[in-house]
C-alpha cells in the first residue's frame, strides 16, 4: 500500500494522485496567495489534504484573491483530488482565462481533464487526448523548470498504450530533465518508471540513491524506508522512517509508517508514543492509526489496541487515497 506521490496523468490506468514538492510553484502565484499555496503544498506533501482544501477555500473566498489565477488553479488541483472533477475543471478553466501565461493553470487544467477522462469510455477518452496534450505542452512551454510538468509527462508516458504515445524511453528522458530541476524527484521518477516496468530491484536502487545522496531531504529518506517496509525489511526501514518523521513532524505518512514499522519490530510502546504525538499534530488525519492497526493484525499483537486505533480512525473522514471508512470497518471486523 503506497500513498502520496506526484501529479499523475496515468489516466487510462488509474488516475491522478497527490502532488508533493511543487517545485517552482510560487513563481506562478501573486504575493498575496503565495503563503496559502506554499502551506497547502506542505499539507499535501504530509498527507493532510483536508487541511489543504480548507485553507485554500478560505483564501479564494477573500475578495482580494478573486482574480488570482494561480491560487484558483491550485484550489482546482486540490478539489480534483477529492473527486470533484466538475469544480476542478471550472476553477482551472477560469484560472487559464484569467492568466493564459500561468504554467500551473494549464497544468492543473490538464489534470482535471485527465481525471474526468477516466469516467469516459476508452474510445471517448482517446478522443480528448489531443486536448490533454495541448494543456500539458502549454504548461511545459511556460514553466520548463516546473518539476510537476515533467511528472505529468512521465505519468502520461506510463499510462498510455504504446500505440497512442506511451513510452518508457520518453518517460526516462523526462526523468532526466526532472533530475536537473530536483535531483530527489529525479530518483523518485525513475523509481516509478521501474515500478511500472515491474523491476523492483532497480526501483529500490533509485530510492536508496535518493536517500543516500540527499540525506537531509525527507522525501527520499521516506521513500526508501517505505519501500524497505513493504519488503518486510523493518529493521532497515524503521531508522529511515523515523528520520523522515523527525525532519517533517507534520507528516501523517512519515509518522504513520514509522509507527507501523515499530509494531513489526515488537516495539509497541514506542509506536504508541509516535501515534500520540501524531494525534496532537494532525488530529484530523489519522493514517497512522490505520497502518498501526493493520500491523497489529499482521503480527497478531494487541488486538484491543488495534480496535481502539480503528475506532479513532473512523471518527474523522479519511483523506483521499487513504483507506476508506469501509476498509477500516472491514479491518475492524477481522479482529474478531
């Protein structure tokens, strides 16, 4: 189970996922909206999309921001991740109309169009592909140093069949460009390409390179720890997950995976501390409770605590791309 990621245009194979990092985003926003966009981007990086949505909703409601194209586009990006494709389309179209030279406006219009294309038949979706490409190409022309534009190309390359332009070779070329913008993202992009090609050893090597070459960037450190945990190598994974969590204490994902790894290592009291700290920092986002409950179930430990964790998880609406309430109730029922 993997959460987070980048703007994903693999719309024929699974759709849009959360953005992290937002390289160069502030250059497209006005001074008034920059703080809101930056804070919302951090919330998204940390797996706290509800807080990002609420922050941006408040910002766009201010009369001073009524014509802030970048802010409207970013809000459209976030509501799209919540499945509101119509609002996402409306907001990003308005943003493009307000500022045709806003790279992120075209990027997030591309994203909203791609998400809505998922609801169409494959034939109809392919008919809108030229319009999708047009928006992404415009974003690339206006923002060649925007990392998420390169992610858009990569995910489009991986999501499309070869007959209509899908190409792992082209995806690697965009990953190389991304490396010049953000070296950590470059490694993560190559890892995603190897994952798509079902080459787990090469995928893991990219995560390792991101973590070892850039030890002070929590994204690569977490990605490597997460990948090791998914392989069951919890002793190696836990120090990495703990370090990522220490560098970004606001992250739901980092602390959640750290707590789950601690359970697998039999260190339940430390896991409790991590969960309690997370509840204080981000009470509205409780991925850690679910992951820890799943780890307790997998290891056959402390089902009573697992039930408490799932009850807590069910007290708040789950974030997009995180386990649903139905999944939490199913896990709860499996505990007996």
